């Protein structure tokens, strides 16, 4: 396995994880300041950030689409690598959602 791919795979996972956890926790501070329940806000904000965490992890929508298009013109291995990177970001999001649900003892979804 190529070293650069492995680096991208791991980075995408942790970027998506960080976007969800950081965004949900920091976003809940705003709810707390305005007098709303912050634990309910963690759930709400985490659900809203899911797709954006994946987009941020894979480097923006246009870069990912351009890479995917290049991969379609290339070998099947390049297409497979792009799909694995997207799955890595989705795994980071799922891990963050599970960690948040454990932390607040509520189903985040």
C-alpha cells in the first residue's frame, strides 16, 4: 500500500472526527449562552455537521470530484482509493457520533 494513501486515509478519519466533536461541543456553548439546554444542542449540531465533516475531511467538494474524475480515467485502483478515503471520513463521523452519544448518554443518531 502506498504510504501517501495511508497518510490521507488516517488524516481524513481524524479530520472528520474532529469536526464533529469540536463543532458539536463548541456549538453547544452558544446554546448555553442563549439559555437553551446545551446537551440537546450537542445532538442537534452533531447531526447537522455530518455531511460537512465528510466534505472537510476529503478536502472540499471540487477537489474530491476532480480527483475522482481523474481516477475514472485512470486505473481501477485509483477509484478504489478514492472510495476508501470517503469511507474513512464516514468512519470518523460515525466514531464521533458514538463518542458523543456515550458522553451525553443520549442517542445522537
